[in-house]
C-alpha cells in the first residue's frame, strides 16, 4: 500500500470510529422511538456509510470485509434490532406504528443502497462476462422473480476467466443483504418481500454455489 493510500485509510478509520461512537452515544441517551430516526442519528449513519464505503474501495485487501460488515450492522440492521427491543417494552400501539413506518422506509433505503452498489460494480469494474448479470436490478420491485428463466447466468463461461475475488464476494454479499431486507419487510405486511427475498437469495447462490 502506497503512503497516500495508507494516510487516507487512517483518516477514514478515524472518521468511521468517531461516527460509531457518536451513534452509540445518541442511542444510549434516549428512547429508541426518539433517537433511532432522529435527524442527528440519520446524519451519522449516512456519514458512517459513506466513510466505510470509501474505505472498502480504498483498501479492499485489508479493510473491505470489516467495512462491509459494519455498514450492514451499524447502518442497516441496528435500527431493526432496536425496534424489536422497543416493541417488547412498549404498549403504545400509536408509537409502535410510527416506528414501524420509519423502519419500513429505512429497510427500503437499504435495498436501494445495495442495489446501487451492485450496479456500480457492474458498470465500473466487474467482469464483462457477467455484464447482464444485474440487468434486472433497476426494475427489481416489479419483475416476477419466481418465474422460470428470470436469471440467466453464464457460469460456465465465467469459470474459465480469472475472477476478481473481491468483486465476487461483494456482489454475493449485496445480494444476500437485499434478500434479508426484503425478508424483514414481511414482518410489516409487505408480502411481496417473500418472493423478492427468494429471488435475491437464488441470485446469490447462482453467483457462487460453493
């Protein structure tokens, strides 16, 4: 790693650590209904997501896995976990309903985020052999993923090429995360989430059956 990259990595690591500490402080100083989707918490989650994404692509060999895991856990999954804890300790249906509405929007934003990562990787760096792999992503909310022939994977051709391990793993993780987010939407009456989750899980398996 060159000195410039090393310096940039250190700056990004400090920024990510600071955002995580500030988020934890916000969550610890108030009830979840008031803190999780407050303007301040939203701002730090956004900052953390952008910082970790930069880190992921600045130094993928050393920090991609950890950065990707933190984006999932601290930015997208943690609000869902806090919602579950809040519901167990709250008997005000109106407050729960408000929390659920905000959380549904949050889950949908996560789906959009991971779709954008997939499309960015496809357009900028992923093997041209799979240029049609994610062609269905822009209309993912409408396509009947349970139908036969939805996915057209050229696995034989890909296996003959030198695949980029980081891209392969990252694309599969994104597909799995989107599947998880759609599955979580089932808890809020979004029954299309079952079909969509199945489609994305199936895509992840087809990308790398191992």
